């Protein structure tokens, strides 16, 4: 770990004014500290935002919920408003990390955690995310955990968050503050695909700070499923995960949401596929067509072709469970 300076601002505006290309914000530190220990990132200055008071969960005038960026993952998952009205999000968070990490990790930090790749974390190898233009050895190397959708010649890393997959399905909105004031970014537009600039994981400017995440009024309180397929039962990143949510008008699907994790540089969602489900009676054949449509264009690598079949089966299973109201209780302690 290289030397760095440390500052703890007293307000959001002060934090934003301190930020530059050589600095990083730190809250719980569950990702940034690991990256610093491995010399993957070498900030000249850490800006500690843990005292800025962004730790409330409040109803909004529109009927939704505004989650402060400093709310811990544990507090978010177990909050009565989230458990009652956004259970998909609660289940997704509890499927991730360990209780100790959930107690420390912040909502904003979870949103901003770096994509996972063996080569990104190994500074002895090239990596376009660390050093643009140096190459992507994962494309022809060990790529079992890597992307099958939305990848590029420059990067095949995947986004690791469980929380973000549920946030994508729920169509959250990210609240951001920078020198020019506040702005809101739809969740679907927040994270980036790698294209030819894989060093940029999201749409934030270097001097912008996430202050909160807003959820719209609840719709999917009863028919939902977060399904996470991984190599071991706990404390492992998803090979494939699925956030599925449905609402019904009688016997037919009125609204549908479907997002994938573990398969791309960002949570993967296609509203056109969700529209295929609307107005239809739930059945396995319908869910299979949706799964095939969502995975259309998948480009597996030498070691991760199994993810295509795994994802298709996981989508069908998650949608079936959501339709029958059989959410995954196994993720909850």
C-alpha cells in the first residue's frame, strides 16, 4: 500500500470540493481498502464520507423510498420498509458477502464496487481496467467467471453486486451531487459496458458523489425471486444470478422485471424481453422464450460456455418461483 493523505469533510459540498483524479471517497471501505492493499488503486488522498449523515431510509412524496448512500447493507436488508415493500432487494442483499461485510458495506459503496476479474486484481499481469491499452489476458486465459453478454475486445469482467441486480430490476434512480449541483441517473444508465474504455465502470465524474438511491413506489411485494447460482453456498460471487419480479391482473402478467448478474460488466436487463411476458398467462414455455430472448447474442469464452445454459435454466426457475409466490427463503439467516 502506497502512502496517502486523509481528510474527513463535514458536508457533502465540502467532500465534492476536495475530490479530484488523485482522490477516492471511502465509507465502509470493504472494496477500496482491498484494492489499495493489492496496489490495484493508489489514491493520493482518501476522503472519508462516513460522517456526512447520509444514513436514512425515508419514504418519498411519490410513494417510494430514498435510501441514503451510507446506509449499511445490513440495515437496508432488514429495514421494515424494505422487507415489507421491496423484499426482492432484501433477499438479494442477504445473498451477498457475509454478515460482517454487510454490517460495514454501504449502499453507495456496493453500487460502486469494482468489477471482479482475476487479472484485474493481479498487478503482475496486464489489464485494460488498470492500465488502458495493456491488454485483456482473460479473453484467452482463465475466464470461467467472466462475461457472456455485453463484453468487448478490451474487457470481459463482470459486475459482482447482488444488490445492484435487484436495484436494476426495481428501476432505482441514483442521486448524485457534484460541483454543478445535484442530478439523478436512472439505474439502467448508471453502470457502463466496457467497450473501449473498461477503466470506467460507471457514469460518475471524478468529483461527483453518490448521495442516495431512490426506489419507485412498490409493485412487486408478493411475486418475486432472487436466485443466485454460485460455487459454494455462501460468501461467493454469482456465476449467474436472476432478479425476477411479476405483478398480475387476474391470471395474466401485468408487469414483469428481469435482471441478470454474473454475466456482464453491469446488471443485464432488456425491457423488450420483459414486454414479451406482459399480458400472458405464466407457463414454462413462455418463460423459456423469455430466457432465450434475454440471452440472445451471448458470446461465451473458452471456459464459461456453461453459463449460457445455466442462465437459461436459472431464468425459467426464477420466473416460475416468482409466478407462484415462492421466494427464496434460504438466503435469510
